[in-house]
C-alpha cells in the first residue's frame, strides 16, 4: 500500500534540499570565487614583481643605482607573497645578483670611484637579502634544490659556508646529477680532493654519457695525482683534450 506519510517526508526532504540550495548555493559560489580571485590575484602580483625585478622600471632621470634598488625591492615584494612564488622569487633574485656581479667585475669601473662604492652597497643589500631569505626557506623546508642553488650562489661569491649547504643538498639527493656536481665543485674548491674523487666516480659510473660527470671525474683524478687516467677521460675520439671551461673557472 502507498504510504501518504512517506510522501510527506519525501516532499519535505526535497523542499529542505531546495531551500538549502537557495540559501547556501550563492554563499558557496561567492566564497569559491573569492578564494579563486584571491589566489589568482595574489600570484599574478608575485609574478609581476618577479618580472619587475628582472626588468625594473625607473623614472626618467634615475641612474643605475635606482634601477638596482628598484629590482631588489620588487624581488622582496615577490618573496613576501610566498606560496608558489617562494622558490621562483629567490632563484631569480640569486641569478640576477650573480649576473650583476659578473657585469660589474667585467665593466672596468674604477673600484675607488663613487659609482663603484654605491653599486657595492646595492650588491651587498642583494647578497644579505639572499642569505636571509634562503636561510628562512631552508629552516622551514630544506629541499635539496634550494640548498644546492644557495650553495652555488655562496660558492660564486667566495663564501666558505657554500660547502655546508652543498653537502646537505647531496645528503638529501645523492643521485641528482646537478646536486652532485655542485657538491663536487665545492669539495674541489675546499681542497678535499679525495672525497671529491669518490663522489665524482660514483656520479660518472651511474651515467657515463653525462659529459659534466666525466669532466668532473677527470678533474678529481688529476687532483689526486692520477694524471694519465684523468687525461684519458678528457680525450675525444681524435685524441684532442676537451673540457668544460666553466668547470675550470669555477
């Protein structure tokens, strides 16, 4: 038999559902749109700040110091946003600073000039910001990529702490070639040739097609006195010795 009370319950339930859709539906949509808006705008702003850091805009009549400061301030804004901008903003600031250092070193600017002193102050601000921000990041989440990038930066500016971060990165990801390469270069710079040779041999044997691994292994062999073995690795099919010049200058 048909139960009228059951029909009433079903109608009531359907009515409740409809009412809830009417009441809560718009609220859920507004909250969803707000969160998407906030998320998108937030990270669009971060990307914009990173782009401005790479290509800073300055007012007419402003000089290079103003441009460098504008770049740093834009990167600081991007870093402060955090989230998905956390890694990219720091990496781009690091690369920009290293490029700036290379440009200054090859510019021929008189080191005793007022311009050089002012540029040095800006560069020091960049370096300090990088150190502070990477240490914050590493203390919060010590991912191997960030550790290795920070190690590369420190090694490039001659900071002896580079080996600390290179070792940490290698301990996290010993099979990652770029991370192993950075650790080996730090070991070589630190004159720890035996350890550099062990790490380089492991990396080379894991993938003999990787040219950087071969070059680094050859360098470490030469540094521990195995000249013939090292030279043999560096010779191409014609017997001509080739090596990555970037490794020699690092």
